[in-house]
């Protein structure tokens, strides 16, 4: 496995719609290695999600440290849950929109409040090629929406209704992080 170079805002790969992965290619060495490298890179940079375009691969794949199981809670001893989604499609499940703080490994040290659907249905494939069909809420739903946006060439700035909450990480921690605890 390898830690890959993360593309930063301004690189054209982040604004390009990614190509779908043929289901028959999912078990290939290339796709499986990319998934392993995405996980290693995400963990190295302390992210909760990472999409293939962020490491210069224009494919519809992302990994995340979330569970797609309702009510799942990360186990500190087992570590962060891991999910890989290939060719994900998301649809809002309900009308509730919530604002939440987001950051991005491709936009280091910046945070902002982004409105997202509170609950979404996600379909696609897992790393074994098995179909995925899950309805998720809260942080997992936010992460899936954020990472799927990367596959469509969209950055979280594009979803913000106002730039008033844009903050450097240090200032976010000092003045705003406590709002997330409420």
C-alpha cells in the first residue's frame, strides 16, 4: 500500500466528473490497490473520507471511516469503521436539511458550514462488487454527500449558502468547535 499525493483546490482533477467503474473491474488488482491506497492516505492525513479524484484518479470510488448500518457506533478498540463505495448514487430521504461544519483534505486547514440532507439513500457497490443499498443519517450521510460531490467535480465551497462561516482550522477550533458539541 502507498500514501498518495492529495490534489489541492485548483487542480483540474477536482473539477472533473469521474468515470464509473465497470462492475467487472471491481475485483481487479488496480481497483483493489487503489481502495487500499485511499484508506492508507485517508488515515495518514486524519480524514474521515477520501475520493479517488482527490488522489488524481478520475474514478467513481471513495472510502470513508463511517458505517452504513443504522445506529452503529465506532468502537475505540476496533478503530474507525471502513467503507468503500464504488459508483455511488445518492438521493435525499426526506426534506430535512441541516447545516454542519465541513473540511476537506483538498482544502487543508479550512472549515465552513454546509447545508446537507439529513438523511440520504445511497446505492452502489462495495469493494467486493456486492450491491449496496442503505439509508443513512447524520454524520455518515454528510460524509457520503461530501465524497460523492468530489466524484461530480463539486467542492464543499460550492454548497455553502454564505462564506461568512469560512474559518481557518485554528480559528474554527478556538471559536466554533464547541458549537458541534451541542
